[in-house]
C-alpha cells in the first residue's frame, strides 16, 4: 500500500467511525420509537405491575440520590486541594463522618428499601379468583386451558378486565418463565411442578407476554398475547369457544378438512369434533380466531399460515413442526378450512 493510500485510510477512519456510531445510536433510538409501550413494565396496566413499577422507581431515585451524593463527595475530595491555599489541607471527614456516611445512612436506606420491597412482595402475592387458567410451557409455545370452562387454546390468554385471574403454571419440558410486563412480574414454569400466580388488567386491550427464562434455541420467539375483554364480552368469548366448530358445508372447506385429517397434522394437533386429537402441538379448534401464529411471532393470515404449514422450520428453526409436502390446491383448501375455524 502506498503512503498516500495509507494516509487516506487513516484520515478517513475517524470520520467513518463517527458515522457508524451515529447510525447505531439513531437505529437504537428508532427501534425504541417502534417498541414504546409494546411490552414495557414502565407502562403498567394492572395493579400488580403498578406496584412493581412504583417499587422500581423508588429504588431508582434512591439509587440516583446516593450516586449523586457519593460523586459529589468524590469531586470535593479531588478538587478541594486546588480550592485551598497551601499544602496543609486537613483530611476530609473523620471517624464520625465515616461511620455515619459509610454505615448508618446506608443501613437506614437499605432498611427502608427492604420494608417497601417486602410490602410489595406480600401485596403482589395476593390475588386470583374469578377466572382460572392453566398455562403449560412447551419448547416453544404456550398451551392454555380453562378447566372450569372446558376450553383449550394456545399462545393467547383471554381474560375479563378488572378481574383477578388465577394462573396455574407448569412446563412440559424445560424451565420457562411467564411474564406479561404490563400486568405483573415473572413466574417460572417448572417441569413436574405447578406454580400458582395471578394477573389483572385494568382496561380491555392486548398485552404482549414473553418467556423470561432461557429455554433453548427459540426462547426469544416464545411470545403470547393476553387479550383483555370487557367482562360481558368475555362471557361471549367463553360461550363461543365452548362450541366445537360446525362441520364445513362449503365444498372447498370440506376438501380442506379431508386434507387436514388425511395428513400427519392429526398426530400432533387437535380439532374438537373431528378425529384430530393430537396433543403434541397447539390445539387448533378455533385457530381461525387467533391473532398470531408460531407463539406470537407472525400475524395469523392466509399467507403466513400457508408458509407455516409448508415449512415452519424456515420461520422458526428447531420447532417441532416438520415441513409438509402438499400441492397448492390442497394447501389452499386446508388453509381456508383452518381459517374458517373461528
Ligand atoms: Cu420458554 Cu424461554
């Protein structure tokens, strides 16, 4: 490399790095814009999350105050020699100052934080009642059952607004953790054990939940939605989901059902009222009414469902759904049938 070329590289590099850093910062900010309040514990939408949010801010501001005071003393210690004349500057502080600032005040702060943390801990442990939901974690999706209502679904939990929901959590395989940041804290799902939890949403809406315990390749894509209805709408949702879907009358849908029942789909999936009774994968009885596919990662629509059936591995590598060899007419019929199951 010639001298002039070398000079070009070295002089251009600081500029390039500045541009790269600015781009990365801009990207981070833009990403933040899109994600605002999508899944933020700083935007609580229920009593449990609100108490946790309050405790977080108390800890944040007390930590900020301590940091400010310590940094202030640090700066005084560094610069005081320059402020005073001569070299005979007396030492900063004394034994009383060290005991008060280094032991007594921290002890008071920690006790105050402990008391508030215990109050919140016991307060958010209370709850659960009007609706009971069982959630079973799988690699990498959520099985959702309503034992009192006889409803089975997946990756979507429907609840009434303003009512405390009792949760029974367990896992089929490895540790997972149930977390809807806007509604409550985290609770582990443990294989062979059942943990109880609760959540409550103040207002109707859709809240995103996420597995919060590393559980394998697709841990990051193990999401779900909590759909909060006005109480009277929730009763209607329950009534609709308790009914098995009617047998298809349209010839396209009938063909779609035949294809579904003749494929290997039935070994893993269940559709109430048919011979499909598999339990390895999500229950598809009302798949047409679900918002997402693949545990909350893609919108449930014709294109995505077709892609998922043909090759789910391309969308979510490592999941248990194998690729399906199917011709386009059969695929069209099967997807039409599945989307009709509302
Ligand atoms: Cu399930 Cu992480």
